[in-house]
């Protein structure tokens, strides 16, 4: 069924959710009934990528529709303490600013992580209102970006610090439900809501774990967490999404509201990224492939969608759905995939590119081919049949390997260089026992040994 009425739009962004962390994608350790239900009513993507393997970089791409490497703040992996003064320039057109100019009410509830006031902020980049945290992570109970009685809470309503009591995921759900209820009272004015949860980002605290919060020594929480706790964090996220979806239906808005659910990058320590290898901060598929769902009852039939897509596609796609033109001076690097979703255009190959400073990583996805470079090691994979990225076809397909290698180098020339000042974060052997650096002398000796002696 079609309608000429302008759709409402909600983009729900999880933080560090793994590809298989939802039941509909293969999670069996815990249940995600509300997100599985969203998938059953909408489009479930099997080849959706994040623009980066870390959070703030992807958020630049999501809100601008462009490769994050066009902006200095987008180079950071992620924006951290030493990134003071970096952020999303207020003059840059964004998805909320373009929709706002077209008559939408716009709101961000949750995580911003694109620069701090007074230079930057949600309400300087197109959002009419903001409730949430400005930085990259907060404790679920104290709502602070660190540990210590003297630290302020990173929780704001607009530019004003506020205090709330409770589990942060639930606080955001309550705010979003209230916003939807308010918008239902003025149904003739469309709305755009960015609902950006911090879950399931560390620290490892479920809804009943306030005692864990009181004993934290560091927000990274390297000495905590387990699969059971992680399941409770994702379960709370699932329940929160369910509350928002129920509010839409109660307000009569469910049919003509586009709901997008995705993650800012691949999963972390306790995520299930199967069948992929790698995780957050890595350009292996596990660091980039993300669960992605879209529901638009009024216009799109439920289906499983194999179209390759990426975070920056959402700006041109959602603008097209809303009948809003992009800014002519800031063309999107993404693609409007609405024709594919509607069935008027075929599923087709894409060329996507990534770079990541830690471990000098590079990657290209061209059709089913993937070029990957980690430090001095280079690989060629057919990710359609080798999802684990185990069979290096570099020697077998030298022409494809060299072509993709050259493509990456040519693409890279169009963007800001990664300099010594750019911050990066990676997984190191002191953090995770399954990430290791082999002894180079031992490796050289083994590789140089005669056949049959290794």
C-alpha cells in the first residue's frame, strides 16, 4: 500500500553490537524478541557494513552521508580526550538539518560523540532537541564518562546538565517513548528521531548490576564482563526498542514510520560475530559487518535483502523516502538504495573502501572480492564463499589483487591524510589473550626451516 503522506523516520543505533547478536542473525545464548519481530515485519540486510570499525568515525558518515575521511574529526578512531577541538562543523549539511529544513521536527536521544559545545553539538547540526551523552561512553548507572566522585555526569538536555536515576538504556527508552507520544499529538508534522543507545558498549553492567558500577576502577572494565552479563545488556536494549515500537503503534504512527536499526561497528569482547572473524577496530568482516533492519509497513514488504550497503547510504536513502533533496554542494558518497528495496532496481555490486590507522589497515569490497591489508600482510578474499576470510587468493588471482590494491591507492588520494596526530585505538595482547604478536625471530626461523621440520 502506498501513501503520499510524508513518513516519520526513526534511526536506532546500537553501540558495538555484533553481527550475530540478535536471534534472527543467529544468537542462541539469549533472546531478542522485539528486534526479531522488527525483522519479521521488515527488511533484514545480510551484507550491511559500518563505515568504520569504531564509533565516532561511523557517526560522521551516518549523519553526513559521506566518507568520514573528508573531515578532520572523522579521522579520529575514535574522538577521545585528546580530540578536544575536533567535531562535526555546524555548517556541514546533515541528515537532521536537511529534514529540518523540509519541515521535520528533529531530535537526538542518546549518544552524540561528534564534538563538544560550544563549537559543536547536536543542536548546532540540525537537531531541534537533544537528550543524552555527548561523549563516547558512560556508566549505565552513574551516567559519568569515567570513574570518580569528582567527575561530572555526561548527561544533558540541550546544553544543560541534568540528573536522572536509573539504568541508562531504560532512561533513553523512556525519553524516546515520551517523544513519540508527543509527536502523535501533532501527526501532521513529520518527525525524525535519532535514538542512539550506548548499549552494548562497556562497562559490562546489566540492569540489575548497580553493585558492579559501584566497584568499577576504570570504565573500560577490562577485569569484568561475561556472556551472561552481555546477554542482559543486549536484552535491555531489545526491550527498550520494543517499548518505542509499541509507542508508535499506540499513537497510530507505526505504519508510516520508517524504522532503521543498525550498529556503529562490529561487536567487541563478548559479541557473537559469527560467521565472521575480527571485531571492533579491525577491518575483517567481524569489525565491519553489522546487523541492520528496516521496517516501513506502509511501503515495503518483509524480505531478506542481500544488497551490499553501508552507513553513509542512509542519508540519500532516507532523504529520497521523505522526498527531500540533498545539498548540491555536499554530494553523498553513499547510494540511495530505496529503488532496490522497492524492487524497481536490481541488487547490484558495490565498491566500498576503508582505512584504519591501528595496524595500518586497508580494505576494499568490490563485488564479492575483498582486498585487505594489515601491517605488511596483504590478502585477497572472495567473501561470498569465504566469510571467514581464511583462503588468501592473492597468488591465485594476481590481476584482481593488483587491481583492488591500485583502486584503494587511487581512492585514498581524495581524502585527508592520516597523520601522527590522529588518535587510534586497537586491540592489543595485553587487553585480549586471543590477540597476539608472534615472536618475529621465531617466525622467521620456522618459515625458513626445511620441509617436514615444522
